[in-house]
C-alpha cells in the first residue's frame, strides 16, 4: 500500500529494537572502484583520522556496498560473479565468511542491503541482475534465523541501498520509477517524503535517533540534504559534489564521498563543518559506512 502523504504520518513500530547514539565510533568501511574494466576494486577499511588504511582481507571478488552489523562485529557485502549474485558476511579481519543469500534464477538476484537494528534481519532489493545492481527490483526483508523473505515494497531502485531506521520502525528507499524518497513499514505501508528538489534521490541514511535522514540528489549538480522523517526541516549540508553521506554511530560526525570520477572519503562534523580528508588516491571511493563499537 502506498500513501501519498509525507508530513506528520505515523508508521508502525517493529519489535527489532534499535541502537542509540551512545555508541562509540569505530572503523569506516567503503567501496572502491579501480580499473574501469572491474565492477569493484573491493572493500577498504580506515580509521576516522585517516590512519590504518587497508584492503579488507579475504573478501570475495567484486565485493561492494559494505554495511556494518549493529554490533560492529561483521560486514554485510554484495558480490557479483558470472554465475551468481550474492550477499555474504565477513568479519573485519577476513575470517568467518558466510553466504546470506544467493540466486542464480532470473529475477531473483539480491542487491544492495541494510541490516535491521537488532541484527536479526536484513532488507534488500531483489530483481534481475544488471551488473552490480538489480533491475525491476522489489524490497524484501529476510529473517536470518528462519531464512524466510517477504516483500515489503514494490518498484524500488536497485541502484542505491535501502536504509533501516535505528528504531526499527521504517525502511527508507528510493522509488525506481520516479526517483523519490519513500519510507515503508514491515507491513508494507509506504509513504513518499516530498523534498521539493529536482533530481534522483539516492543513499538515504538515518541519524542514530531515527528523527532525520540524510540523502543525496543527483541532478545538474550533486547535492546532499537532511530532512526530518515527517518531511519537515529540509536543509542542505556539505558542498556540491559530496554524496553518500552516512552518520557516525554517536551522531556527532558525518562520513561521505567527495568527487565524481576519482572520489575520496571525508569526515566532517554533523553540521558539515570541520571537513577532513581521509584518503588520497586515484581510486573512485564511495558508499562509506561507520562501525559502531559497544
């Protein structure tokens, strides 16, 4: 069900409890593109001060879209091969690699994903494999214990990850047909958040308190914004050409990619000030995610 209302709409709660802003900040994981013939150059890890940059060991080929588990012990990654497209988990030292879901059947390929706040479920796009994305996608929720998946939204974008709110109540995603921002409950009730800005919306990211979201709009210029979950208080953050904004676990900082063809990873204060560059290389780096340390 789609409800075309954005302001002041209440959405049902989920019992999967969320994290709080009392968490501490750990490592930053991000995806890198190297040679143009490769879908992905893999996943890298770096400290918030730019030290300790290294490639995630023993990752599968063409790994992409790193997402830290809520307890900070595991990364959820997407990998693409000629025979299958899969989601798998791996610990930051390269151990305990396990497949979560894999598909060879047409139209069943998993795509970009997001953990539930309690780590019991994942939300993921499923559709037709199109390189490193999925086309004709719907949004599913997978229970990791029962292995059962159910659809919660239709016609979603397979080119940008969903984002599960830390309070467990809502999942943000981009609509495939119109490129707008939507929120859905686990019961499949979706609303559109009207942002009043032209362009394709991507990379939704919740604040640790679940009150607001950051997102990027791709149009004539690349711009990033923050908006309250009820559709109020839209404001721009950072500068042109900054994208894929993610919040630190304590809510005091942002991590993001700057640059379109040879992007690097930066951090800043939550208001966009005090920008610090973490990486300096020719790789195109994007999709950062910040580890939560209990």
